[in-house]
C-alpha cells in the first residue's frame, strides 16, 4: 500500500469513527440507549483504542443500569490503551482531549452534557 493510500484509509476510518460517535451521542441524547450502545460498539470496531467511544459506552450502559457491563467497557479500554509512559503518553491524552473539544465546538457542546 502506498503512503497516499494508507493516509486515505486512515482518514476514512477517522470519518467513520466520528460518524458512529455522533450518531451514538445523538441517540444517547434522545434516550435511545440500546441504539447508542450498538453505535458505540461499531465505533470501537473501527478503533479499539478510542477512549471517547469507551467512555460514552460506559455512560450509556450505566444509564441502562447495566453496571457490570459499564465496568467491563472501562476495563476493556484500559486493556486496549497503549502501554506508553512518560511525556509521550501525556501528550497523546492531550491530543485526544483537544480532538474531543474541537469536535464538541462544532456540535454545540454535546460532550459537556454527557
């Protein structure tokens, strides 16, 4: 695969991930928690390291009073998280948080209401 093809595939995965997240959060806000669970799981299928999908999945499962499943979602995220230490790990977390905040601005503050 060429660098350009790999880059294009990464962009498509990112777009797909964001689409599932947005749909799931919209479903969550409408109280459609079962649909939100399915969509967060699809987002996780796209990127098993995405902390936003795992966190929101845990919140949705908690809303459904599926506490054991909510805890399992958080544990699964910990297992898929890169085992990096030091400043690189802190920088990555900052990057993810900035991405969430940037996306949040475009959606009118959805993440702040979760």
